[in-house]
C-alpha cells in the first residue's frame, strides 16, 4: 500500500470523497464510496477492487494488519486530520473512515443462472426509488442466501452510497446485475435460461408457496419480482410472471413496505422451496 498524509481534499485522487454529496455521479462513473467501520471492513474482506481509503491515523493503526496483506499492495491509503473528515458531510455518518471501490461488472446471464449460494432463488426489482429501501432489500437478499439481485434503470442503484450504508456492506457479498431494460432481461432469463418468474402483489396472488413452484420444485431458478413503493408491478412486468404470490394479512392492512415484504417472502420461499433449511446452524 501507499500511505499518504493529506491536509486538504484538493487532489484528483480524493475527488470521490470531495463529491460525496453528489448522489448519482459516482455510480454513473463506475465507482462507489463505502463509509463506516463495518461497511469498510466488509469491503476489504470481500475481494472487490478497492481503490483507496480515507481515514484518521487511529483507524489506520487499527486496520494496518489487514492493509498490509499482499493483495492490497496497490492500495492508496490517505490519512487525514479528524477535522477534515468531519467537514465532508457535516454529520458523523462515516465514522471518519471511508473507502472507494469499483462497481463490479455485470456477470453474463448464463453466469447469473448458475447456482452460487444453493438456494436457486433470485430477486428482481422494478421501480424501487428509495435508496433506504434498496439497502434494506440488499441486506435481506444477503441474509437469506439469494443467488442474485437484478435491477433496471427505473430503480435506484444498489451501489448508491446510502444504499450501501443501509445494507451494512452486505452488497459486497451479493451478485448484482444492472440492466438497461429490466423487462427484456427478465424475458431472456425466462425464455432462454429457464427462470420461473413469480410476481409479488398485495392482493390476488397465491398464498401457498408450493402453488407458485413448477412441478420440479426448484429445478429451475425462481425469480421473485417486486414492484415499486407506490404502484407495485407494472402491466408489462405482470405479463412476464408465471405465477403471483401474496402475503396473507389480517385486518384492514393491505400491504407492507416493500423492504419488509421482501424479508417475509424470501423467508417463506426459501424455507419451503429448499429443504432442508439452507442456513448455518
């Protein structure tokens, strides 16, 4: 690693930290900023390409054993005064430790279809606008062993800084595919790679998981498709679905927040569809 002590953010290498409040610029240029101890630690252990770190001398000494590992030989580590780091956002969200990494490229659709975690369940999102919802969905996907997360341009980017923070860095352990056309990608995955698409809807869907599965169970990948916070799945998205699933609810409650719904549905599907329950003891 290359260790540099800095007093300002004026250098080109520090521009990602200097432009931290520009919400979409970073992912549009192919990189992301991770902030906070737990998130940065997960990034460092993930195998993702890490470009640089910006942190205090105290954090540097804490992480030095990790940063001295051979595979971090090309890493730039910028050590800055506490006051400078405090001035970046005005609030202590980043805990005075941040990192810049490269967003991984999309895998091929064939690679996406190859089982990775053993659940054979994927998640696709249409029109998820809120970065916090995206971060919570990512965390749910990682927690329940989802194979991959597929998003389109109509959803906020899962590598947005706020989404990464809310996900607690679990995005780094999840395969993601960012599509220029979600519907076309899902159609290809269904027709050419044998995916079975299950749309999630507030009312009118089946409430028993087995009724949504093919006769072969999970011999084919299952893709759970979630719609946006306001209007749910679009008409075009519905035409791509092989089945629909609805969470049964009591009283006058007609829906859950989409992030909460993903947790409930993922637990339900994975528990039923992949016996024995594929979680560590």
